[in-house]
């Protein structure tokens, strides 16, 4: 994640500013969600040029590609730019992705199965497109954000939203595993007799702590996680208990990540974390109880081990930008 | 883990055999346990020259070093060799180890805390000594054993004995994490209301599935895991239930390792696995139940995902030999 600055002077006429010297080239990061595609445009030195978003169209693969293309073109147009300025594009996709081929093996929320989304987007946009699983991509964004404040080598990112997944980043590189599934701890069994998970198992971490799970723990379960946090704010004890139960699951997941990966930090993100202290406080309380009970937990789960990425860190889109940068550098090397 | 064969001819007088040509150099692998130190001696091309074992003396660090030194010297003598033939030594140590400095940060069973065991052994033996946590070292041995039959890139080794720990090996390298604690999943909480673990937490995986835990699940818990397996062999339903409960824990740990690390294979080892089919069968049954319930589990936990390393594979000592080889090559490169 260092920019090659050594060779700049080779191409530098003296009468233009540094950024102009670098040319008008732009990187685009895309966070392709089931309902919304978010766009971030940066220049060569990673200054933000523009942001945008558009609904994700999932009626067909072709419509999906059209929609994403239009979202990029519109965001570029809003900055007075065109696709001619693009250097490379990165995209986080909610599903199983082969980053080498750009093939989406399965993305239920995008209505895709075995579709070459990377090549299809590359053809429309005229530049390299790097794909990665959305949470693994966001891990890279979280790693960049974290290293702006604390230099670390080993970091896990835990995303808690509609689903739950994690990513491990070591020295700026995503650890993917053999199928790119490393970090899918949302489906680790936390309670064999617990609630049924959408994967078919019982008591998966996701069935305990994801947004929909929090809603289900509360009364008739016909609301949303947001409504549970609202009720908790009013002091509703059932809502508080539902949140505490989910938070306990998150604390257990943090412990799992630390014991399995031995990371310097665990960064929390995802939609449910937008609840802020209302969710973080019971998570930190659960971790503090572990530390009280166990010297090993005290050593491995120090109070500063866990940190929440603020919404503004925009780790999903920044991670996608870093994918774009990686794809561009790789092309330049090759 | 490839040997440099290219340069051999440079030093080869034509009238001696290849092995003699390579010189009399030997690598030693040590598995330093709380009660026994096991020794494996191999030549430069990893042919076994000798094996030995001696009680581990833990009365003081000096006595420990003396005892290990004597075990190595005796095993060498049994093969008609001396320490003058040594190229490098590797050792697996049951505790927290810094492989860069050879410092043992904490090894309760060896009665060591902040002791430079690597340098102390190196001084006595006159060669480089590479230390690693015993289970992480054994992971390397398991990786070598596994790759003799099936080429894999990502492998987790899960050791179930008096304690429980795991190791991740990627392309022949141990993944250590920031403190060398990666894989300490024996202390991941499986049941918050479960049995008290020696670490102070409740319901850790180790408190459910390690040897002493199996003994505790059975009747008054005053026997050993071996005695429970013996009772199970006689059809004792309480013993069978105790084993099934522990096996369910192992299956959950396998699932955890696969979801967190996304490995090609999980290799099982450690003392409790010496029970063979009596333990393996219920583990495989638990995994089969997960596959029946969930497409995701079926994809991630295929029937051939898990394999037990046979005792003869001697993964602990072979892992230590590979540490020695690594230390020697590093010295030769540097």
C-alpha cells in the first residue's frame, strides 16, 4: 500500500502541480450490496474526488452490470469526469468470488451464480476490475483506517449486519484460504441448541448476533434491529436483554478471532455497529467479564484489543479502492 | 521444504556415494514434553538415523538443559555419532515461545518462565537450536506427512491431548500471529455454562474434549481418558456418552477451523487420538450430521476434509526436524 513515488520525476514537466503531474487517472471503489451500490472515486494519490450511490438492480446479470456501469458513469459525471479517466476499479461483492478470474461463484443477494462479473464490468468500463468478497474487501479498508492511527501487522475485521463475516489481513494482504471463505465465522456454531440459522445449522453466531437475529430475540420478532435499539433506549428490559444476548455472541466471536488468528486488533464494523455505544457497551462488558475470570483472556483480550470503525471510515468502499490500486499495480508490473 | 540438490555436484568427488558426499551432518528434532523428551535424528536428506527418549527433568532450567543435552548425546551415541556431527537442532516446547530469540516466555509444564532455552541448548550442543511451540511445530510435521499423500497448500492441525491447541500451515510455513498464539483454540468458549476450564473461563473447548475432560465427564472423574475408552469398549453407555460429548466438541472445533482458516484439510493428532476409531467414529458422525443439516456445511466439511495422523507419522518430532532444517538453511543463507 505504498505508492511508487520514485519514478514520478521522470515524467514531470516543471510547470505543473504534483497531482496534475500524476495525470488525471482515477481509481474507483464499489461496494455492491443487495439493495445499493456505493461508489467512491479517488485520484492517484488517494484523495477523494467523489462519492455516489445507486440502487442495485438484481433482475438479471445484464441489468446488474448496466446498473453498476450507470452508477459509476453518473458519479464520474458529477465530478466532471468520464470513464476515459479510469485507471482501475475494485468491487466488494456479497458472496463467493474468485478474485483471479473475476468470477462470482455465488451471490444470492445479487441473484448471481457462476457469472463472470469482473470481466463483464471490465468490458463495459474499459479498465481492469478487481473483485473480492465484500467483507474481505472491507477488511482491507479497515486495515488502512487502523494503520492511520496505530501501526499493526495482524488485524481481523468483524462485520455485523444482515449477515456476519470476518476478514484477516496480515501486512496489508487479505488472508483468503483455499476457497476465499476464510473468516466466514458467522456460521460457527455457538449454541448447538440455539436458534435455527439460514444455513440450516442451529445456533450459528449469525443466528445469535446479526441484525435480523436481534430483531427475532425481541418480542414477536417482527421488527428490525433498529426498532430493538430504539426500545432499549426507552429502557425496555426485553430489548436490553435481546441486545445483551447478541453482544455476548460478539464478545465470544472476538475471543474466537483472537485465539484463532492472534491478531493485534479486532475492528468491528457493519450496519448493526451503527447503533454505537448501545451495542458496544455490552460487548465491552462481556469481554471485561472474560478478563476477570481468566489470566489468559486478560493477556489475549486487553481492553484496547477491540475497536469499532466509525461509519465515516467507509471501510467497504476504501477496501474496494485498494483492490483497484492492487489491480492497477499488478497490471503495471506485468 | 525442498532440499538444494543443484549444487551438490560442485563438491562431489566421484568415488564416494551421494550420502557420504553430503557429509556426516545430522539434524535433530526434539519433542520436549512435560514428562518425556523424544529425540529424532535424521541425515541431510532426511533419512532416519535414530530415535530416543528420556524423562524430562523440570527441577530447574539448568537441570532441564542437562537432561535434554544428555538425551541428545545418548541417542547420538546409540547411532555411533557425536554432537560434532550436528548441523542444527529443532525443538517443540509446550508453551509460549519466541522463535526469533529462543526465549521461552512461559512453559508451565517445564517450570520455565522467561528463560532463553534456545541459546542455552545451542551453547551446550554447539549448533543452532530453533524453538517453536510444540503444537505449531507438530503442525509442520503434519503438513509434511499430509503432503506425502495429498498435495495441499492450507492445512490445520488439531492436537487433542492433555491440552488442546491447533496450528495453521500455509505453503509449508507456520502462521504464528502477532504473539505466536495463533491456533490456541482450546480456550475458545464452546459453552458459556459448561465445565470450568483451567484457564478460568467456563466451557472452553479444552474443558469439553481434552483427555482430562473426557475422564471428568465419566462417573466420578477419577480415572483417565484411557479408562473411559476401555469402559466404552465394554459397551458402558456412560462412557460412550462421555466420548460422544467430547467428540461433538472436536467436530465443532473442526468446523471452527474450516470457517476461520478455510483450509484444504484438518489433520487430527495428539494423545487422545490414540484411541483410534472409538474417538474418530463419533467425530465423523457429528460432522456428517452438520452436512445433513446445511448445504454450507456440506460444501465446507466434505467427508474427506478431516484425517487423523497415525502415531507412526510422529508429527511432533518431524516438525522439530523441519525447524532444525529451517534454522540451518537460514544460517547458510545469512
